[in-house]
């Protein structure tokens, strides 16, 4: 298994947040599912849960 460094983890988290911000502006929070969000970010759903416990956690 490959372990990523702290910088990579922080960059991935920021990528999710920035992608979510764009999606939320376009489709609203309720219109933006995790699967579509992560696809736009070029990441897997599993990566989401490494950084956030839920979509509500991301929004907060």
C-alpha cells in the first residue's frame, strides 16, 4: 500500500473543497452528490471519506 505525505493529503482535501464549491454554486448543495463531486475532482468516493465523514461535514 502506498502512503502519501502530509502535503499530498492537504492538496487532495483542498481539491475536494474547491471542486465542491464550484458544484454547489452550479447545482446547489442538494443537487451535488458525492459521486459526481468526486468524479469532477478526478478522485474516488473512498478518497472523500478519508477527508470528510459526510457531505454535511464538507459543507460545514
